[in-house]
């Protein structure tokens, strides 16, 4: 997707073959997407966006401010709730002790150390879960990568590389499991056909609940920097 500027606001522009009309939408990550048919001129789509500048302004102003973790904050990692406890004398970066995350070093490094810890936990979880699910389909991922994506929670390449937004680690586990199942299903079905969705349902039973959760809370995840 191409990032473009309309007035004082940034949004993402894409062309789709199956789209019949120009439209603006707010995706689960809180980003505004401008979509038009593949044959439509980009200038025409931009003109449409400019005509709806007030809508863009309203959506942008409702965005969640950036979130940085600090001492005494509570957060959820892989479905478990923790409280951050800063101890500058602690030797380790982050120590998980029951429902506490004890963070050492200077206070200015709390956020980075928490997010680094969370990424490592998520990678281990996805690695194990993705290979388990892929085995059910007689498939195997080529490579698994965590990325800082703002327009999608996951993706699967033609080389069978699976990519996931690292901020998913702060979502409930059933949401993480759904995104893993979604991308693993693409190993077998590189589309969004009925066969694809049947494959997702085979691997994950709470897909509807996960989609609803992401629509309601995705913007909070994306606000974490």
C-alpha cells in the first residue's frame, strides 16, 4: 500500500481488482485506507478523499495517543496480565515473577525492555503454534518473522514466509491464535475463498470473536510504539 497525504492527514492508498467503487475506511489498526478499482485513476481517488476531508479529520482526531509502558502499568502478554515493577538495581532486563514484570536499569529504558521481552515471548509462541497448525494441513512455513506493521496483523508470501505484527502479543490469546490460523491457512489456500475460510475454521473455532475484538481494540494495539 502507498502512503499518501490528503490535506494535513496521512492515509494509505490501494487499488483492488474486486472493488467496484472508490471508498474510505478505517481499518482495525486505526489507519484510514483509500481504495479504488484497479482501472480507476489515482487522481480521481484522491479527489474523492479530498471531498471527504471532514470524515478523515474526524477519524484522525479520534486516534489513540501513543502508548509507552512505565512503572506500575498493567499489561497483557499472551493472555496473562502483569504489572510493571521498576527496580533500577535489578541485574536483568526483565524478570517475570508471578504476575510482576521486574524491569532493571534506568527508567527511560522501561518501555523498550518490556517490548523486547514481549517480542521474544511472542516469537516463541508463534513458532510453536504455527508449525503445529501447519502440520494438520500437511504444510510447513518457510520462515516466521515479526514486523512493525500498521495496515495488517499478518501476511503469508508465495514463498510460505509468515509475517506477524509484533503488537499482537498484547491481545488475548484467542485473538493471537486466530491470526496464526489465518496466516497458516494461506499456506494451503493463497486467497480468501470459501475453501480458505473452511480451512481457518478447521484450525480455529473463535475467529468471529477474534475479528470483533480486533475491530474494537486494534487501534489500542497500534498505539503502542
